[in-house]
C-alpha cells in the first residue's frame, strides 16, 4: 500500500500495522530480549528464517522493525536495517563490503566521524581511500574512472551545505561497477530520495531529522534486499543494535517529519535571506540562495533546500564569543535536526579535530556558524538574531 501514497501519509502510517497488538492504535515498545516458542518446529523455522518472527533482541524486535519499515517506505526501498547510531550504520555498511586491497572514492566534506573512518581506520586495513574536493564533479569522475569498490557521497554536506550531483555520480560509478552509497541525513527522505537516481544504498543518522527531537540515537541503511541482508547479518553478529525504546522515540518523531521539514525549510530560507542583509555577516551558505555554488543541482534533485545553513561573521572567533551566548531561542550544541534551532561554531563542533590551517584549506572560516533551523515562528528567530547582532560591540565591526 505504501507505494501509492505520499510522503506525509507514509510518515504517519507506514510500517506500523503489522506490529500493533491488543487493538492498540500505537506500536508498543517491546522490551523483551528473547521470544519464546512452544512448538519446536516453528521455533526452528523462525530461527532459520523460513517463517517470519523474532528470536533474540540483537537480531530483530517488533518496535525496531516498525521503525525500519517506515524508513523503508519513505525512501522507496525494498529493505532496511537499523543500528544503535548513525556512525554504526556507516561503519557496519562499509565493513560489510570492504576488504584489504579495495578502493573507496568519496568527498572531503563528509561528516566528521565518516571522515575519520576514511582517514584513520580504513587505511589501517589496507583499504585505499581517495577524498575529492566536494562539489568538484570532474575530480570525482577522474578518480571513479580509475576504479573503485564503493563511491560514498553525502549531499548536502557539513558545514557549508555543498551539493553533489547524485545522478551524474551514479552514471560515473556504474561505469566501473562501483556500489554507490549516499548519506541522506541532511536532506531527509522528505526532500531527497537518492534511490530514485540509481543509488544502491541510502544511510541516515536517525538521531537528527528522522527522530527530530534530539532525544534518541539511531541509524538506518536501506536499499535492495540483496545488499541490505549482508549488512543486517554483519550487524546481528557485531551487535550495534537499535534499542526498542529509541526505535519507539524515532518512530513517533517520524510521524511529523513532513510537517517539521516544511516549516524548518521555509524558516531556513527566510533566515538565510535575513542574514544576507546583516553587516556583521560575510557569507551565507544555503543552497536555496541563487548564488550558492550548488543551487542549480539542489533545485534539480531536492524537493526543498532543507533546514541546514551556515554563515561567517566579521571578527571571527571573538564575534562568535559575543554573539552565540546572547541568542535566547537556540541551543548551543553539537546536534542538528531537532525541533529547536541549534547553533554551533564549526571549529567547536563538526571540525574540532582540525587545525585552523586545515579548516582554512577546507574553506571553513574560524567565524563560521552552523545553524540547524528549528520549527519556531520565524519572526521570533530573526528577532532573536537581530537582538544578538545589535548587542555586539560596534568598534569590532570597524576594526575586526
Ligand atoms: C550526525 C551525523 C552522522 C552520525 O550519526 P550519529 O547518530 O551521531 O552516529 C552521520 N552523518 C551525518 C550527515 C550526520 O549529521
């Protein structure tokens, strides 16, 4: 049924029906480590996967399954499997398919943890990783053409919201038989469905927009059954299982995914336009702005430009020190994607491991602020920023 209905309806209804019990209208949190059987033959059939059912909580759980089925419907995938965190989804997926001697092509601006896997852990296993300039499609195509097992993309990226052309990269990847993986965390399935462009696997940190309330960690990967099954097998053995309570919180959060993303995206567009008019602001990075480097591609492959933006301020770190503490309606924190607006300097959050020189080389000014725009009324968010800017010492603007 989920094939024929729209995203907002799927967000509310998909994946739940099979897990309802006692006439309850809501999916229960099944806090049970194991599932018992009186019939030995039935137990055996479920254990070998011949019959549907649950055996042990590290493998499967009804609440967790409802979460997986909802994501599966939203991404238009054949199968999905979930994890304790987004990083577990990413690391388990890579570990399932990579072996010594393999080659991976990706971009420099992937999520910080993903970047660490590429630069610290995979090389240790004699897996070669080539990271290209984000947004440089020619460089990516040249590296892909040399052959690779996995082409790993993230679009939009952290923190300057760069865009990669998914369809173009799929074409290049398929020519060399690469598996194409996209981290769709920033866009969400409401704004972008990479599988429709021929991508093999889509990954989410459900901790962010899917959950939407910054109260549960989780990750998920979806795609064709023949690819998701070996990932599920790797996870059931290695044990990075999603907890049923977290699955429930994520599932409940997802019901409002479309509503939240509509409001957050519209808010981000208005905030980006406001920030452009502020004299303290040097640059605003938001793909919805016509001057953004990825605007045209984003317009082509996304339904909305999303809720993530960043901007740089005159006076760098000193200005941040004054500006951020005076915001009333924003959490100063490392997460993103929640109903509250969240702000953080890139030098403290996503790129804390880099030196100022490394950040500069990546096009990340020291005064760059990442904003995950919340669902608040936009007039209040803008007013909050305006008051904070007005409180900055004017002489810094002249001298800074
Ligand atoms: C947060 C994030 C991750 C990692 O997810 P966790 O749930 O924190 O492990 C991966 N990719 C992106 C784009 C993220 O924002």
